[in-house]
C-alpha cells in the first residue's frame, strides 16, 4: 500500500514480512530508497523482485538499496539487485548502502560490486 505524505512529495510503502524478508520503499524527490531486511535467497527473491519491479516502473532517478538489515544474500539475489540498475537513467548505478561484510563479499566474489555504488550506512562511499 502506498502512503502519501501531506505534501505528496514523498511516499512510503509499508511492506509485510514474507518468509525471512521485509521490504519498505521510500520515494523522495531525489531518490527512491528500498530498505530490505532479513535473508535474500531463493525463497525470498520473488517478493524482492516484485517490489523492485514496482519501484522501477516509476522510473526513479536514483535507486538506493538499504541493505543494513540483510543477514544473508545468495548470488541470485545479488544478480537481481544489480540488474535493477539497467532500468535507471544512463550513467546511474544502484547504490548499496549499509551492507554487511558477508553481503559485500558476495558482491565481490561475483564481480557485481563493479556494477554498484557501495556506501557505508552513513551514506559515505565505501
């Protein structure tokens, strides 16, 4: 469900946890932030894929994936997240914010870290 603010410049989607993952989307004037928490694996990937598809239909200028709440991510989920960058404007890459060492390691091993902008939880490039 989309919840619009009083001035209609920001929106938030309040997601329900499914399996071991929850997704919350915050739409702002400069960027859309997708906060994911739990585990990203074969079981939870379809939910995340649906939510990302919905977000990308709105053509965000910048996509930030807040991964601070992710405890585990498999390679398929890493590919899904990076593929979202193909729908962004030219020159934009998805931003991975606040990812754990384990999540960063999956991105590094697969070489997908080169397709993303990696940021620490405080928003600084990592």
